C-alpha cells in the first residue's frame, strides 16, 4: 500500500454501547496501518436488519441518509459490523437497480437537503485490511509473536452473504489468511460461516443457545483456544451467553472471544488496556501471556 | 436501354387479399415507370402462376420481374428459378414482401393497401438497377477432418470412412475413447461401456480410410466450404509409432509412477504410459514433465527394455497441413469442478467424491479393481448421491446437464449391487426423459434406494448427535415433507454437471463457430439444423453443443456425418454472388474492414496496399460496406444505387 488510504468510518450503534472494545481496537489498528478513518459526521442507525423486516422503505431511508452523508466526503465507507454492511449495501444496490425506489428515496433525502448519486462503496474493515493493506504491510508491523496460539476464525452469517463478491460465500478464507499473517494458527473451523443465534437470543433463547453451543463445541474440538470474531452480535452471543450455554447444556466452556482487531492489535504491540482486552467477560490474559513473545 | 418490368401481385389465397386490395395495387403498379405489365393472381407460386410469369417474359419481352407476395425466405428461390427458366438472369428479379410485413400485421385494409403499393414501388425502382450476376461453383474436396475422438467423433469418422471417404481424426489425448472409455456401465441398459466402445475404437485404429492423429490438436483452420486447410500440431510421443508393437515392456519397467489423469488421480501410471490398456493407438507416450530422462538426464530404462528400439527421445513436434472439404467439430465437454461448491466439501472432506471418480472406483480395471471403498479401505454402510452439482444453479450454470439424473440412478444401482450400503439420492426434480429411462427410474425405486427431494444445503463433518459422529452429514430440506433432514452417511458422491471445454474459446476462434449464452457451441438452428453452424462445411456434434448422453451424442455424430456426405456427393457447391467487391482504385488501404469481417473473408494485399475479398468466404453480411470510409466496397445486389432507389420510392 503506497499512499495513505482514506475512508469514512461508520461505527454503527453496537460499538458505541456493548462493543466499545471493537471500536477502540479498530481505531488503533487502522492508525498503525496508515488507514485514515474519519468518523462520518452525524451518522444515524444503518436501518438494521430488524427495522428492514418491518418497514423496508423507512429502513432504506435511514440507510440512504448515511450513504448521502458519505458521498459528500468522496470516500468509501468502512464499517465493522456485518449487519451494517448488509443493510447499507442492500440500499446501495436496490437504489442502483430500482429507479422507482431511487426516486422515492431521492425526494425524501431532498427534504433534508441531501442527495445520493450512488457512488459510495461500502466495505467491511476485514476486507480492507486483507485486500487493500495486504500481507507485506501487516507483517512489517508485527512487534510481538503469538505463535502457537490456536484461533477459530469465525465470520458469522452476514459478511459474505447474501451479496458476496468479497470471498467465497459459504467458506470464506480472508480471516484465516489474516490470522496466518499475524503468526497465529487458524484452526479448521467448518462452522465458520454458520449462524450464532443472532437476534433469536432475545426471542427464543433455547434455540439460539443451541447454535452458540455448536460453535463453541466445534471450535474446542478442533483445538481452538479462543475465537476471533468480526461481528459485534456474534461476539456478544458467544461471550455473554457462554454461561447460559453451560447452564443449559451442562458444559463447561470458558473460551475467550476476541475481535480480529484486538488480536491484530496485540501482535502490533498495543497494550491490552488500549485494545479493551481488560473489559471482556471471559478473561484472555492468561492465554495471551502464555503465547506472547516480544520480537522487537 | 429502357427496362421492361412485369409486376405480379399475389393474393396468397386470402392471406394477402383479405387486407390488401391486390387489384388496386396491380393497377397502381401499371402507372410506375417502365412497368409493361402488372397482374394480380391467386397464387403466384403455383405452377400456373409461374407459367404466367414465364409467358410474359417470353411474349412481352420483359427484362425485369417483381413479385409482391410473401417473404423472400419463402419463395425467392422459386421465382428466381422461374425467371431463369424463361431465359432471364435470376438476379434481375425482386420480391416485395406484402404478407409478413404487411397483410398479416394489420386489419386496416386501406393502410395495408397503401403499404403494399409503397413496397411494390420500391421493388420496381430497385429492380431497374439490378445487374446480371453469375453463380460460381467450386469443387468439394471429399476429405474430411473430424476433431475429437470421443464417442461422437468416433461415430462420425466411422460413418464417413465406411462410405469410402478419407477422414483425418484428430484427438488431443494419447488415445481416443473420450469420457466414455472411463465409464463403467451405461444407463439405462447397464451394458458395459468398454464392451460397446472398444470394438468401435479398434475399427477406427484399423480403418484404411481413417488417418488417426492422437496427441494432436488443430492450431489453424482456414479456407471455405469444400476447400479448407487445417494445420495440425502433432506433439511428440517420444515413441516411434511405426516400430512400437504395444507390448507394454516399457510401461512395466519404468521406475517412475505418477497419479493417472485417466483414473482422476485415484490410481497411478508410469512416466511412459498408455492411459488405459485398450488405448487406441496402443503406442505409449512419454510424459516429458515427469520422465527421469527429461527431468534428470538419466534413466533410459525404457530404451533398454524396448525390444524394437522404438523409444526416440529426439522426436520433435510436427506441424502437418491437410486439405479437407468439410469438418466435424466434436470436442466434447469438461465436468464441473466440484471444489467450487465449498459447502459440499469436495477436496476438504476425504470421502466426498465426484461421479467420475466413482466411475473409476466401480470399474473392474480401476484403482480398486471395481470395489467401492472409502479412503480408509472400508466398504461404506451408507452413501448419498447429490444431484445437480453445478447445474440448475444461478451461482454456476443455469442449465440442466441432462445426464446426471440418469447416471445418478446408475450409480445408485451399482452401489446397491456391489455393497450392502443404504443409498440416498438427493434430487431437485427427477428427469428421466429418454427411451427406457423412466422404466429405469422405476426399477431403482424398487431397489430400495431412498429418494429425497431437495437441494442439499451442505455436507459437513461436524456432528450434532452421537449417530453423526465420524460420519458425513448431508443437510437438505426435504421439500416433500417440509422438514430439514440431516442424513449421516459414509460416502458422498457428487453428480457433477457438464460444462464447455476450458479451451472452447480458442477452438471457437479457430473454426469460427459462435457460442450460445451457456458457453457451448451454437448450432445453426436449434431444431432444424442442429449439427450445422453459421459457416458452411463446418459441423458440430455431441456435447460441445450442449450436454448430451451417449445415445444423443452418437446420433449427432452420425447426423453430422450424413451432412458431410451429402455435401461431398454434391461434388461442387454454389457460391452466392451477393458478395462484397472492393474497388482497388478507391481503397485507401486503411485496413478497417479486415478486422471487422466476421468470416475472415478480407485480406490485405501488401503489394498493392489494398483490401481484397475472398469470394468463397464472403457471406454478404455488408459490415465492410457500411464501415468503409472511402465507399470503396459495394455489395452485389445491394449496391448504393439499388438501395437508394428503393428508399426514394418508399419515401416518395
């Protein structure tokens, strides 16, 4: 990567609340990688999946407002939450393909003195780091070795589906590659793109816990010591509900869950506190210390 | 000279007369310049109708004829023949379409009549400027090139050779036989593929009229119908075909084993090898990439053991030019790469195999001597067969591959016959359309095969219950029951679809064959000219045109042979004279037209610095005429003068 890459950054609602550590580690890692993330001013809810299924047009409007704001900045829009990625991409695509929807949204935006021409590309941070930054730049910034750490790379359901185009839809490999570059060992994780239970945790916890259990069990069986996530919701289900899984199924999982940005940050030499690693519910300190080795 | 024009307005029964006032049109025609006679008639194409035109030509001394009737595609040849019979050049004739483009498309009698008048006027003005053209004839070279030595090419080559014509059969692999040689049994009759194929392969090898060129491909193909030149590249086998007796000593003694392509990598072959024991020709080839002599410079064990001294490391690639009058392209298909469907785990989960790999497993001379075994050497207790892998799927190929349903049934039958395994077939729709196919399906239903209707979502080794431990779990929605099934099995067979050959783009370019949306070769007409192409003398047959089973491939091979023989027996072909002519005086040598010509009919004469049309190749499409910035190209029977007169009359 030659020039400093510039993007608008759309944090999304979840990293402002439950998942602050994702936001912290994202900003740190991007800074280290010379990715200029400028938070999109006055952004609003992405239109989220639940909104989208109840009132599609209004969800599109929320989404389109963000896109219109981003277009003013003349930069691609980076998100960290795959649900935001899906919703924003959906609006982007639908507006490009459906002229009636484009006109309806256009007139609504106009009322807020905004307009959207369709030029913004919405990208997930993982894809930017793997495809744009690449192996060489990542490796050049590694200060601490985590060699031997076995990690289950977990993509969740929404990064590659339904729109695809950034990796194999059913069996993505991007995170596996990034982890390898970081010097940790991605384990075989066949459930890497399967559902974590998602919103079902609110409405039908037993079913959702079963799905989370499957993930934890599969990771454990394949020798993973922790799970790397790219989605705030997956992260929460896997971490905050591990206790409930144990209670319901009589298991004794205690698997640390870390954002891919946190693992990257550790390898880049940032302190655990700065990366929010001291805030997690299932402590990872002992595990990381076991593998950490200062390179330079 | 003032032309004398006759105009004939046809009623076509009521087809035209119902909406066009034909008498009125004929009256109007009489008022047009140079028109000597104008008549309306019930059926102009009938014998009395044609006689009327002929009589008028003779008695009234007509020099031009216009018939206003149907589409020229329908009856232009009829009227041209009639005109020629009466002694006039057939190109001094013009047809006005007042049926398809007039009477059939409106109910408004007045408008239709006006429209018909305009068409007649245009034809009259145009025909005034028509010129006599001469139809040239060229002889047809009776030799034939067949490209591809699968069952389709074999059938085509044998049919032609048996009639006494010379055939060059080109095959890129070391042996002919194609995919069929790798199959165990064939549906629905279950006869052994080798038993019915090998006699035909032997016939090809021994046929006095077939020159077999294996390990070869066609690198260039030029010329025109009846007179093509094919340049064939014959790759070196490093074994002298004349000396070799096919004794197999070299193969036995060769110290180096590598995975066999023929066995889908499940078995081994030597560095000097025949793909399979019944290969035709029986002469082995040396695989230069692996052979120790070529890689390390030492070994020569084959040289030592060959009783005939046939090994020749000095052999070089040869380019051979052959002259032929026609060709059959029968280059076949590739199977879909199952590893593209990541959720089925092919390449990741060891006991997920393709249907072609299964053919080799179950084949008596295959790597397991016909035993159906898992990777650990044990027999499977349960087997799932997944249909439509890569077919009927927007992510891959939209089309149905036509053969998979039936070969999947055969697969199920063979598993049931040879093992005690439970067999599940996961299908979307069962397509058993051919003769005896539905009966075969019924037979399988009675063989206790379990049919599950639903596309498989995934194959996983992640167990969710004790019964799934150590198994492959096939997850699918059973659309008949409306439930999601998880079926644990030991072996998963992916029924992969058929795709165009990887190199079909280059082959299409070499032979100037168009391709359809699905990537396969495009036939001239899907129903009425299934083995012809847009280029005369170039035929296609078999799965290179679209997925086909063996019976259909053989039928097409024979059909293409019949087309070729019919062409040969005509002895000469007529060349349409309505071609482009370049006026060398006006040509600026800009070289725009040679690149535009879709038929490669325009060459650049470096000496005179002008473009030249090869008359036999030109199809008269007119692209070059429109593109020429100097206006140096004119198309015969479509000259500027003719077209402008026509347009002026319509606009008047």
